[in-house]
């Protein structure tokens, strides 16, 4: 009942939304139509226009808003400016008349002595552009008497004939009157589905669109000649004061020029300051009329409904297919994280349950094993007992146990299953949203590209007097390509330099703490240094992430891509490359490089001849990798993805509130006047695209899949973050941003292809084989163990060193720190002992372990890849029921048109029979009419053809 109550307040035809695409206003250009300017209006306009949602006559709905800054200027200068440009563009005499609405006197009547030619040029461009919009059939109304001083608004309304024309040009699919039954499941599947529906009913959103469909209307590309077949008619258009117009019919996407300027270039040049469609209304307050925005705020953009499914159909209806697909993809990804989180928790609990049974960690913690380790640094560090690293060894087992190998295989298959599941879900949405036959039309040149081409053609015409059509070649773009290459190399080098600086910090800080710490505190030096270094890395990553995002956009802009699609693809590539390097370089260092190039006692590797390379802990580097990954992942998600997204809009909103409060104190009368809808929306943040949103999730996907062997709880924390992220993004779109222009799309583009790569499999295989001790344990168990157990494994992985072989000046200053004299110390490596003939050379055990590690990488990668391809093969991209429904639609559509043609033929035959009878009557009864028989026959025969 709650659904009916909420939706019963909305008129039946109000559920369609009318949004004009920004490209329509940019590039409309048609033959001139007779368009009458709107006349002036009612005495009490606010009572009829619903505070900005309608024109001042209260009948025509505002579909789009153009915003500009204005100053009072002389009318004579404007006319002079017009005279200079009369020969450059053909303009209608209607453009010389002011647009209806408030503020006309400010535009035409007043004059000032100060001459601002820059403002006058902007005013001229606006008048020319708006005149062309009127010629294209749109209706405009200006309002400068607003609460925001110095800001003017142009309201745009698209009449019914313009919508029909554009829908026919774009071949938009519209629902017809023919309805058919959707194939329903039978037998056991039907019972299972009914049980699932009853179980999930409490977590379903309370919106009408979320009810399961049993019937569906046939859809067909809109045609004005066949308009009688569709449900979209002018009767519907007139109901609800125009709110019944379908959203698709308003996507005026045809890329044609409107004069010399488009809206993107006008926005870039400051002629207009903003362009956006309006929100449906307010979303807060008891007396607010029900609307889709309010419904979305209650059932989607609220943290109290975090456990519910998303109303994807309503999101698509309000924001368009492209944004609807993003939230659908995010929802599928979040749902798929649930089983991954459960398995990760089980793996972690298995590590906790078996930590006391792990023989290697028990040997390391055994005080009776008098294993003396070599110093961790030169001079200042002394010898130490292996048992002091007991806590680190026990903690390492939580993330380095046989179950983590299984979890890595599981996550690789999980990634493949997720991609296949998304393909099927995407196909279902395409079928439900009538996008199955949709093909993106040719993407037209961007305004920046056309400006560059125009500039090039003008230069060439000036030199060679040639007017051939120009285009940008690689020679024109070579400076931009060179700048891109140099900048990317510099930024990657900067990231490496910062990581190298953090390494120097870790080495120097560890040496300093080893000197100053007490014997009890020296055991925690490694944890302290690791934690502080990771925090430094986190701060640097967050700062560089924002910087790299801006630089990637700037580098893409100077390339001047031809189309918007090319621009988005290049931006995604650069942003992903820079952010990937920024986020993962510290993790890759710990996973694959730390402890690999240390050397040995007596022959260590030094940086700058003074800093010794870092070593891994006795239990391996996997625990440190876990700390690194967890802090960076959690900190990045908490600070960057959540606090920034919540805090920055709130801060901007607070600043705007302070500015408005200052203005209110200056003008109390303006403060008392209620704001129009377009004024409220103007104060919201502009929509900046979905690329940053996708980048957040792609980087998180890397954290979940690349190094999941070291941190099984990564899917759990990603799940918790995404539950908040969905509602946070929803709240941002509904309440904090201007309404985006609806864009049709059948997939999420390159963002879907980025996560799926062979690189994830290789990274997981190398983490297991080279970072963890899984492979050395297997080699010891099956090759060197005397009794088939892990007893003696720790001793097997340690090599011996004679302290008399230390280089001069590197021996400990306090060799008796442990209370006894040390002759032989141990270090982690596979080398020959000092009493061997080839002392300190790499032993055969090292080569056996290395061969096993490389073999594991090859086997793991090929096995998981084969299993992933098998999953891809057994799960079809298009669900069987959807393919059957699409085929059924085609057959039914052919039947509909065959019946229509048969009806036309029958009508034609009927008119022919009537015409013959009339002819016979004319011959028998009226000889005078026989003279005009041929004319009557021709007219009779022509009439059905017209019908």
C-alpha cells in the first residue's frame, strides 16, 4: 500500500521527464519556422509558474536554463555592434525584439556613459544565439529580475512539434499500443522465484517501477507518419501541463550548428556561465508536492535505506541511461563483494584458529632456540634474538597460510564471474530500457577541435588562399603529444622519487630508533617505522591523486581530441595510468623489491654509500605488505572517497550560505522573496562527469584483486565502503549537484574493460610465490623434511655468518649487548656456511626454491586463466530468456505492420469501390456531371493516397 500512496499523488502522465540535451541547444539548425515570441504575462506570475518550473503563463514547462552575467550597457553601442556583424550572419528580424519576461528594460532601455565592449560582444552573441534557437522552433523567456544580482536566466521550452521532429531524427524507440506477455518461468523455477520475491520484499524500494513486469509494450523508432501506433500523442503532451512528455523525445541530440557558436564554446568564452535542466522540485519539507526527486531522496539517497536495492529504473528515468548504468554497475559490484567478503572472513578466521598450531611460528617463539641474528644496521645495531620477533611471526600466519592460496584462486574466478554477471545484467537493462537495437550515432567534433580547425584554415587561407576543408594532423598535435609524454614520464618519475624518499626515511629512522630505544623498545622499531612510513605514503597518495586528476584532464585538453568519446577514452587512460602508479608503487615495492637486493653480512648493498637496503622481517614481508595495503586502502577510502565527497560540498555550501547571508543583510526585500527553481539549482555544484567515480571503484577493484593474498579482509572493507558510497553518491546527485543532462548509452564503455586484465593474475601469483613463504614451506616439506613435518623449517631458511668476516667499520659497537660473545650469527638467506669451500655463495637450496616459485607462477596463472575462460564460456553474455524476448518482439512488430498495411489496402479498395459507384451514378442520373467525371475520379483516387 505504501507504493500506491506515494505514487498515487503523481499524475499518471507526470512520470515522464523532459530533458533537453545540451548538444541540442548547441547545434540546432533548421529551416526557419514561424515562431511567435511569447507575449507578456500575468499579474501574479509566481502563483502560476510554480516558482520557476514553468513559464510565467503557468502552462509551458521550463525544459532547460541558460545563465549569464549581465551589466547595464548602452543600447546604441549594441546596435552599432550589430551593424558590424550584419554581413557575417543572416538573422531574423525577430531577433531584434527583446525576449519576453522580466529584465527587458535593463537589456534595451538604459544607457550608461561607460563603454564595455567586452560585455557588449557577449550580449551580441547571446542575442544571435537565442534568435537562432527561436528560429529552430524553441520558445524562450528571459528573467533578470532575480534574487541573485547580476545574473540573468533564459528559460527554454521545447514544443511538441520540435520533440517529434528530433525523436524522428534520432530514431528513438517509443512504446507502441501493442502489448505482449513476457515469458514467465514455470515449475520449480517459478516457485523458487516467488520465494525469493517474498524474502527480498522488505529490502525492495517502495517505488512503482520496481514491481516485476508481466507485460511489455512493443517499441519502435518514432515516426511522425506512424505516430498513431505509439502511446506518445499530443493528448498526453497536453495533460499535466506538459509533464507527460517522454524523456527520450526531448534528447535533442542532432549535431547541427546554430549560427557560428555552440553552447560549449559560449560557456568556455564566458558568454553564458551555466546551462542545465531543472530538478523536478524540492526534496525537503512537509508541504512539498510529490515528485521524482523527493521519492529518490527518500528511497535511494538516504543512509537509512542502505540495506535496500536501488530503484535503478527511477534513477534512469530521472538522470538518463548513462548514470543509471553507473549505479547499476556499482550495485552489481557491491552485491558480488558479499560472497567474497564471507570467504575472506572464513580464511582470516582459519588463520586465527590455526595460529597456535603453526610449527614455524612456534619455533621462532621458542625461547629455548638460542638463535642469534645478525645486526639490522651497521655499528649502532647489535645482535638480537629471533624470539623477539615472535609477535610478528604469529601475526604473519593470519595472512600467510594455505587458505590464502585457495582464496587467491577464488578471487580470480570471482573477478571473471563478476564480469560475466555484469554483462548479463547490462543486457537485461538494455532490453528493459529499449536499448537493444541502439547504436551510438557518429560522435561529432568537439567545440575545441572545431575552433582549432578554424584557426588552422584561417592561417592557411591567409597564406595560400585555399579554402579546402582542414583537419588536425599528427604534426599539429605533435607539441601536445610531446608534452603528454614528457609530463607523464616526469610524474611517474616523481612518484618513484617520493617512494625512494620514503625508503630513505625508513632506513634512517630505523637506525636512529635502534640507537635511542631501550632494549624492550627495539622490538617495536620495525612496526613503528612501517606505520609512520605508510601514513606518509597515504598523505602523499591523496595529494597526488587530486593533482594527477587535474593534470590528466589538462593533458587531454591540449591534445584536442576530435570527439567527446575520444576525449573520455584518453582521459580514462591517463587518469588510470597516473593514479595506478601513484596508489600501487609503495605496495609493489614492499611486495616484490624489499629484501630482494640486500646482500649479505660483510657484503651489504648500500644507497649513497651510507644507507643499507631494508630487510624483511624473519617471518617475511607479507605482514608488512598487509599493513601497507590495509592503511592505504582504508585511509584512501575513508578520507578521499568519503570525507572529501561529504566535506568539500558541505564547505562550499557553507561558503555560499555566508555570501547569501551577507547579501540578505544588504537587501531585506530581496531576501523575503522566494527563490525560483532555476535560482536554487544555479547555486548547486555543476556535474563534472562520471570518470572520477569510475576511477575510485577501479582503483579499489585493484586493491581487492591484486594483493588479496596478503589481506583477505580487503573485500569486506570494500563492501562496507561501497554501501556508504552508493548512498553518498546518490545524495550528491539528488541534493548537491545540478541535474545532469540525460545521455543515452548501452554500456559503461572503457571503464568495464579496465579491471579485467591478465596483470591481476600475474600479481597474485607473484605475491604468493615470492612474497609469502608458501613455496619454501612446500619445498622443505617434500624435499628436505626428515619426518614429513615442518619441524626445522626456520633453521633451514637461515644461513650462518662468522662475525670475524665483517667489513672494517661495520661491526657492532657493543658486541656484548646480549651478555655473551657472539661468534656465529644467522641471517635469512640460502647461502653456503662460512666453513664451506665456497663460503657465502648461493646454495643449491636457493635454486630449488626459485625453480618451484617460477613453476608455481606458470601453473597458477594458466590454471586460473583456463578456469576463467571456462566460466566465460559456460555463462552466455545474453540471457536465453532475453534473446527469446527480443526475437519475439521482432516477429510481433512485423505482424503489427503487416496488419496496418492490410488495413490500408482494404481502405483503399473500399474507396475505389465507392468511387466506381459514384461514377456509375454520375453516368446514369446526371449527364452534366459526366464532363467532370475524370476530375472527380482523380480527386477520389487521390484522396486515399493522402490518407
